[in-house]
C-alpha cells in the first residue's frame, strides 16, 4: 500500500487505572498528543496510530476513535465496509470538523455512524471524556453528565398531549430568563416540540411491542397513564442549554433512527412520510436544531433523548459549529 | 406564539395571505385551500416555530393549490421558513420566492432585526454589509452563514 501512514503505524501506549482499551487514529501529531492526553485520564490502555491500518486488529480494542476528516476516500470506504458487517471490529467513535456531513446519507444509511463528536480548532475534552466513559462503562443515562457540576436542573412531567404547549411555554420562559439568543430559544422550542411529540405518540407500545398511538394525527389528544408519564428535564450552565425527555418504554430501535436520518438527509421524494401518524421529519429537525443530539436506550425499559444547544455567542456562531450525535444502548 | 392563523387580502390580480403564529399540528390548511380562487402570495414574516407535523400539512396544501393551477409566491419569508426551504425539498414546491427576511442581531440589545432582501444574484454581497441597530446604533452583522442561508437558491440553479 502506497500510504506510508497506513503501512508504518507508530504506537504509543500508556497504562492507567481506568477501564477499557482505546485505539486512536489521528495522522496529525499535535492532535494525536492532545487526544492521548485527554484519553489517558479515562481509559486503562490508550494507543495512538497515524493511519487506519488493519481494521481487523482493532477488534482487540474496546473502542476505536477516528478523525474522519483526515482519512482519505479509500480509508473512509474501508471503514464503512467494515462497519456494514454484523461482526463489526469494535465500537467506533468518529471525530469530524464537517467532512462527515457530506457523507451523512451513506454513514447513517449503512448504520456506521452511531457516535460522532464535532471537532473545532481547539479540542474540547469534556465531551470526549463523557462520550468515551459512556461507551466504556455503560452508565449512559442522565443529562447532568453534559453540564458543569453544580447546576440545578428544572424537572417537569408531561401527562397528556395537550400539555405539550404548556411545557414548551415554560421552556421558552426558562431560556429567555437566561438571556439566550432569540433564535436559539426558538430552536429550543422546536426541539422540545419534536421530542415531546415523539415521547407521547411514538414511544408508547403495548405488551406485545405494538405502537399504541403512532398512527394518530398529532392533534388528537392522548392521555397517558401515570406509569407512562414523560419526564422532562431542563439544564443550563452558560455554555449549553439542554432538554431531556425520558419515556418509560425503551421502544425506539437504533436502526429506525438512523434510517430516518439517512432518508431525510438524502432529500429525495420520500423525505416526508405520507403514512398515518408522523411525517418522519422529527429526528432530522431535532438533529439540525441542536449542537449535540444524544439518544440513550435501555430496550424495553426507557428511552432518554437529550438535546444540547451551545448558546455562546451569536446564532452565526452556533451555525458555524460542527454537530455531535450519539446513540447509546444499555444492554 | 399561537397556532397558525391567516388573513386574506384580495388584490388586483392575486390574493395576499398574511400568516402569523406557529406552523404546527392543528391549523386546517385544507380550509385555506377552499378560500383561494386566484394566484396567491403568502406573506410569511410572522411565522415562528415550524414543526414536522406542520411541514407535512403545508406541503399537502401546496400540492393542492398547484394542482388547482394557482401560481404561488412567497414574500417576506421569516428565517424559520427559509430554514425549511433548505431542509425539506418539497416545502417551497414550485413557489416563486419574492423576498426573505435576513436576520441581523444586535449583541448589545440581544434583539434581532430582520432585513428584507430579494434572494437574487447580489444577495450574498448584500448580506456581508453591516447595519446599525435601530435601537442603540451598534453595528450589526448578518446572523447566519451566508452560503447555507441562501442554499435553497442552488435548487433553482439545478431546475
């Protein structure tokens, strides 16, 4: 192979007391050192490599972390091909400064992309640490993980569909009281609308796993039983504004989420569903309205959807930042 | 904001429909279709939040009006509407876009001030200009990414 970075991997290993074995693929030496510096604080064994190399060998690691933008087209194709297989090498976390976006249709459609962290010029260690810890330890729930310790979340409960606008109104007041940019407040409400609609209409299933309300028009009232109530949590710390919705069903399938994202990014004639019930645009609308979209699923038990908006600066600053996305499954 | 409402303003050779509120589930846009008997221009300055349910109803309305042979134009499109042009291929249908509201933001006042522009060949250059805030006079910048905000124009180029 002509690519010397791939044929001559350089390894740097260090042991610490945390769980897990990590392999980081990053051709830029400075960036690699920055990543290793962060990851050494969370994982037991961290190795760095400048090229993708032999993907089969990555199966000995618990997590493969790849800078997508630095891969050439051939390596990107190899990566996708490896992750199309049921026996994937290992868990994959992709870092991207925007190159990834061009391939969203393919990456979501092939189910390759379940963990993406948007990267900026300056490395932000917090999100890498939280994401890697969730992947290695399996402790996936809780919006508080994404906020500075010490913030006080606001908690609400949604009991019926017609309460949704009241909850959104509370959220709007909350965001406005923080002095958040008006358009970011609007996006916050858009996200709330979609997540709450999903929790009320799509999440509930009967004992056989059959959706109960998914085919209803979204202006039809749904009254939930107490054990079905949707928990809503709001959080902020001056850096981010967040919302989490937790439903007690855990009925969302990762494949469904990725399929809808792929279809929507394709913008084909089937972008908008014509079936009864939802339009199939909700997850896409949420993704595009956020800085970071996190979905935590404990199948058959609960689903938590977390939306995070970086509220620093102007709307233009928000639009310029790269997006992050994670789907975590608790076994 | 309340759910979507509209006011019909018949004019010489078209009907102007002025919308206000959130395009979410609930508004009976089928009813609006029965009220339109001519070419139509939608004034969208006061449309706020747009949900996925609202998008589908909107597309169904657009299809019905187009099937009935009406020419449709959009005027004073709010930033939320422009986002839909860029996100959902069918949202604007075959409509002519007469003007859009470009958001300018005053960091001192924490307020947005829209600037009406025609999305023509000079739009990108216009959006690089700074404007004084009408309240405090501080220079305001266009508060979006020019290329992505005007991205819907590339659909016109391909058509």
